[in-house]
């Protein structure tokens, strides 16, 4: 068939060279993956040499090798964190038993579903971001976009490895289906709604990598606790890559803000119209984008009361964030947790069994974590002497999943009637006009060291290279 040497070209620590079944499955899947990348990967980028890091092993030196490579030649690898000797299950009904090195028959369907749902988000985000390269604000940013894209590709590999290795024929079929669904497509969309939303501009991209890749972090952290040891070890390694994605988002938004406050001070104005005329993104628009991405992302944690969440925990498939650091019985039976509901026009809290509220527990942990970065953005505004502050909206704002779905709630948490919502929505969520304005700023700036007008340069380059390094050779 092809001359591709799978064990050679796929960096791995799963002994691929000696695993004939796995090799055969990958021989089928890998060409389809490449044609998916051709169709749905970054637009027009096939021939670029991009300064990318590639994981070639799991030790600190090996997971970040930098070199210029063409993305279709990227060495998507398969890595698991090293095994922990005699690892025990540390939560749920099997607590104290040996961690599973194989999939227990009775949990097979649920584990497959968890892996497929995670796996589906990885190619989805590549699809969502595929046109952004055409409007990159700098060569540095373009390189970061491509880095995120190839690593999401590798995350897909990580999940497909588990499907191929542990789920036989069903796993191979799921591996194919992961390449067939398409973000935003009517008849065969991606599984989770946030991954069907377009990422039309770079402000959206930075917000997405800040908020939605952080959802990835929390899901991966919960799976890193799993009793199914290969899943725990795979997701632990994926987390090392996720940190960079969130950095791209946090620093990207921070640089947008920095440029805006600089122009605000130069012009001595906070008038959005004047700032827009000066070619920067006014802070209320940044706030509206934040509101949108935050609310769409917290929906990803699922319904606030969920019997599936209880089952996944009790059977040991998916833990809580930092399960190992928590000081409780790790069974949670008879315990309760507060979830929010609307009752007679007001938001009220009610106690529900903790096990059924584990989606909400993870969502609340996520919310705490995401607020910290918003405070760092506020520091940039504060340092410029400007009284404006960004804020994450109320948890009940603009929700589409769970008990709060469909309620009309202001970003401050006030329950509204239809008329009040309609009167306020354009101050709270990006309007068509906001999106058109942000789109109007997007133009391609790719000379080394040059940056689009609406964004400040980063403080330093990638891998200690200068900011004006030639991160991409267009050929
Ligand atoms: Fe990912
Ligand atoms: Fe990511």
C-alpha cells in the first residue's frame, strides 16, 4: 500500500513496532486522517514550514522538540504518561482495587462513549479554526494557531489509540466516525454544541482557547483520575499540551486589551465609536465576546443534575477535578450539593444528591479557575489607569443546558422577561454589528516582527526565539 513506516514515523511509547493489531488498525486510519487534515485542516497551509514543537517522548526534554516542519508531515505521536506501580482505584465503588489495565466488559459502552465524546472535540476545534490563518495578525500568532491545530490533531490520535487498542471493531468504527463528523454541519455535526459554533475571527479564537480549551483541561483532569489506567495516562500527557493552548488565549486577549487601553489613553477617550474609528477593539465589545464564550463553554459540562455523571463517578470511570487531593470518602453517597434553579421568577438554590451534581461540581471548579485569568486581564486595564473592569457573567446567563436552559437572565444574575432581554441583549452578547466590526479589522499581517494594529506584540517569542523570528516559511 504505502511506504509509510508506522512505528518509525509515529513517535510513541506504546510499543507500536511490536503491536500488530494496533499497527494494522492505524494503517487503515492514518491515510484517512491525512485526507481529513487536507480537507479540514488549516486552509492553504500544506506547504508552509512551521516552527512547531513535536512530542517525541514523555520526558521533559522529549515532549517539546522545536523545528520547522510541514504540517502534513507532522509526527503525530501516541504517548501515555509512565505507569504508576500498583496504581489503585481511588474513588467510587471499586475504591482500593487495582486500576484496570483493560476495559471491564460492564463499563465498555460508557467508557467508549466518554472517549468518543472527548475525541470528537479535538478535530472539531481544528475545523472551527481552519480559516483563521488567512487573517492572522502576525507570523507569531499564525504559528501559535498552527501549534494548537497540530496538537488537537495529536489529541485525536490519543483517543483513537485507545479506541483501536481496547475496543476492537467498534473502536475502529468510532475512529472513522471521528473523521466524518464536521463542525457546524447540519446532517453530521460534532457531538457537543460549543464545537459547532464558528470561530470567525481572532478575538473569538483567543476567547475560545482561553475558555473552551480550559474546559478541555477540566475534562482531561477528571479523566486523568479514571480507574481505566490507559485513559488516565493518556489524558495526563494531553494536559501538558493543553497548557500552551490556554496560554495562547490568555496572552492573546491580554494583548488585545493592552493595545486598546494604549489607544484609549492616547486619545483620552472611552467612546467605542472613536476607538473603533482608531482601529482597536473597545472594551465593551471584549466583554460581550467574553460573555458569549464563557456561557457557551460552561454548557459543555452538561446538565446540573445528571444520573450519568453519578454512574460515571460511582463506577470509577471519571473522577472529580483533583480527586486525589480531596479529603472526603470519595464515595459521596448521602452528600448533597447546591444547584441553581429558577423558581417563580427568581434564581434559587436547592440541595441535590452530590453524585447527581458532579457536572455542576466540575463546572464550579472551572468557573473558579477561569476567573483568575480575567483578573489578570483587569490588571492590564488597571495599570493603564482606566476604571473599566471585565467580569465573567452570572452562571445562569445565556445557558442552553440543564435546569437554567432557556431562562432569560442578565449577566448580573437578574431574571428578566422577554422584553427586558430583547432590550439588553446587544449590550451583553456580540451583535451582528460587533462581529462585523471585529471582522473588518482582520487582515493578514505575516512579515516577521510586524503586528496588526489592533493587537500588541507579545513580551517574548516562542522557545526563547525573538519576536521577529521567522516562525513560518511560506515557500
Ligand atoms: Fe485537545
Ligand atoms: Fe486544546
